[in-house]
C-alpha cells in the first residue's frame, strides 16, 4: 500500500518520529503519544495541510512529498464511518482521540486506517512508530519538491 506525507524539507529527518503529534496531539491521538499521520493519496495529504493551515501564510513553500510504502503483509486496523459518532468530524472530537489512544496503547497493529475528516470517503493512516512492525514500513524516500498551486492557496485567508 502506498501512502504520502507532506513535510517541510528541514523536517525530513524527524517526519516519521511522531514528535509533532507527541507535542501537540492530533485527531487520533492525545499529546504525549507518538503517532505519524500519512494519507492514502497525495491529494488528501495536501487537503489535510490546507485545512490545518487556515491562513495562506501558514502554507510552507519548502514542502516535499514523501512516498511511504506499507507492505501488503502488514496487518492494518480499519475504522469505518459506521464505527464513529455522527459528529466525529468536529475538531478535537473526544471519541476519535480515545479510539486512537486505545489503538496506540494496544499495539495491535502498526497501521490504523481512518476516514479523512476533510473528505470522509478518503483514507488517512495513523502509524505507530513505537510498534515493532513500524520498521517494516519503508519511509526512506527522500521526498520530491511539492509546489502548491497558488489558486488553491488563494482560498485561504491572507
């Protein structure tokens, strides 16, 4: 399975440590827990960056697209839309955080497949960098420059 992560070039070395989500938390993890967020498509990864940026100035101009290869033999835990409450897309929804925290603590799998809150029929993947199987996930791609189309950024507040 292929996945994508957008990261600033200067953050490439730490892009798969989970340090960002450890510090700040995310939809599927509380602060203090390591998790790495990737998307099943590059387009979804870009939308996730845009929705979190909020303003045009927050869109980095030095991003790279990093290809992630998850071996097909690796077990993946799936979260279906029907597993979630109707308002799960609300920011900081406690049900999403609790589900992700339980998954991280259980160490059942290294990969949790979740719906994207931006486009629920698309998928994001949460990776557990502290799971033994994480080492099987190929995150060695150096990344390629990712140029934002100015027409997309124009939708954000200046």
